[in-house]
């Protein structure tokens, strides 16, 4: 089974109507490319704008049942393609940085809010999510266990670990920051140590503090029938705006996970009390 993920590396506009229009066109292009999933960069609803005024940020936030989000639900059903839409979510006492994944039938299967907010910076205006979740995504060609983490979550091994323990095979990771050597190394490491794929969608060059380079690591560090190690990076976009497609060999990943030693196989959780 091959899982095709479209990374919508897009420049945002200034209002919901334009965001929906651009996002819809990108999803339609992803469908034309035969994608199973279309993934947006972080907080697409407002282009990762985080006003530092309580009234302004609350006015900018939207609910999960808003016309904007439900428009993407309808689009997923129409296109018969999963859509991972990201948004500034209305919430009390502070908004959330969220992603909802609709499957190809328009069913909401995952609703995740960023746990590790950048509270040292603009995201001090946001609430933190409560947990990490994994869901079964029916692609029409098979079912894939999918989870999510958002941007700064990648810097905490615990984010990926709990997703692995919950069975994630593919982690969708919306992003809004420069993907440079150290952040890319963190994503590679999360994929390596947990034997799952990580697909990260970033904003392109032209968006403040972003540089494109949306990337997919497939989680397979070596193959028994091939000498040496392999590069888990199966796709890296350039800096420019675009819709980019990556193809994951799920059969290869599953065979690798069944026979290799990473993930949960040799952990000693009884000795990790200091982490709590």
C-alpha cells in the first residue's frame, strides 16, 4: 500500500474568505495529483497571526463548527480525500492552535490541539492542548493509524513517544517556523526512534520566519537486504510556494516495524520514574 500525502506549502492571505479560496484550490490540485491526504501548514485559518491583545485574538479565533472548517469537511467528502485543516480555535480561557483531520467521507476522525505551545513567545496568548490522539484513517486502499503533533511539539520526545505507544504509523505535523538543520534533525530523530513516518508542512519563503522545506521522513532507517543505512528523508520541498506530493510505502514501513528493535520493544518504563 502506498500512502500519498500532499503538503500544501502556501502563502496566506488576510481573511477567512481568501484562506478558504486558496486552500480549496490547493486541495483540488492535491486530488488531481491522486493524494490520499492534503495537509495544511500551522494555523491556516489566519496564516499564523497571533495578536497580543485578548480581544483581537478572540475575534480572530473560529470554532470547529464554523463555516470555514465545515467547508473543508464538505470538500473532503466531495473530493474523496482526507484533509488536515489547521486553525486558531475559539476556546476559553484562551484560543487553541488546532488541527482537524477529515477523512475521505467528510468524517472528523482527529481533533488535536498543540500541547507544547511556544509560551515564551507569541503563543503565550494560547491555551495548551490536553493530550495526543491516534485515529484510523480509511484511505479506500487500506487503513492507516494517524496521529498529529504541531511545530514545537517535535522538540519534546514525549510527544512522539505517546503517539507511538498509541499505535501511530504516520504523524502529521503542521509547522510555522524555519525548518533548518536542527529542527529537521529533531523530526528525523522522532521518526527514527519510533519507527513511524513524519510528514511536516510548512509555510514557504515569503511568510515571516518561515522557509518552506516541508519534509517527509518515512521512519525506515535500514533494510535487511540492503547494505548500510538509508536516508529516511523521502521528500523535501524547496523554499517556494507549491503543492508537493510525497509517497509513503506503508508495506515497507510495516515490515520494518515488525522486525526491528526501536519503538517500544526494549524500553524500560518501570525505570523512568524521574520523568514524572
